[in-house]
C-alpha cells in the first residue's frame, strides 16, 4: 500500500465542460470527466455501484447498490457540514456499460467502454458554473483514488472538505479554473 502522503494527482487533463440552454433559456453546464483505467468494465461497474466499493473512493456513501434500474438508494454526502442525505433513483443500469441516477440536484451518467484491455470511464454531471473547477478537481482526485483501489493499492478516500485541504486539490482547482476561464472562489 502506498502512503497517502506520496500520492500526487497528475495534471488537470481529464475534465471538460459543455454549455447548453435549459428549457427556459438559462445556461446549464455539464462537467464531463474521462479516465482510462486498466481494469475490466465489470470490475469498474462493481466499483461504481457497490456500496462497499463506493465507501472507498466516492464523495458519497450509498445504503444500497446502484446497479439495478428502478432502485432508490440513499446517498450521504461525505464531510458535509450538516448531514446531507438524498434519495437517488436509478433510471438506467445497463451493466457494465451505462449507469444513470440522480444525486440530489445532480444528474449522474456513467459510461464504461472497453478500451485497450481496460475501461474508458466517462462521467457526465450537471453543475453550477461557479463550482466547475472545484467539481473537476474533486472528481479528478476521486478517480485517482478509484484507480489506486482497483489496482490493489488503496490510498483511502479523499473527498469533501478533506479534499479541499489536500495540496493536490488546490493545484488542480487552479489549473481547471484557468483551463475553463472560471474565477476561483
């Protein structure tokens, strides 16, 4: 197991944003993160749906599996200043390819594509414009932690307020803010 202190996130290169217009004409933003993992889609699917795996890397805890369409699962945000529990309804679960559910006001869409002996994992999530860089930095670190977990070298979850105190998060937040032309908060 590598020491958590030895972990340093790579460059801010896994996220992009998309601007759309909502039904009433307002701007909506989608954060898109793409990560190539050296693990099978089946193994990655388990990591993004199973509560025991999610507890190791995701920014929320789940009280049940996200792997079945129609299931309602309670998601508890990690490190929220006050307890934040939302009900997520799984609207699509085509194992091991596509998973869709909501996390509070966030629509989450995960795509898993077999790629070069592993999986290309893509996450789409709506996000407020002023939170794009912070969200990209946080998910970037979560994906790194997921990769370490799947590789058998877990470093422990780094999410929520704990992540913002992590030196690598500060750098990623600044890099993504510059990349997306967003003021830092």
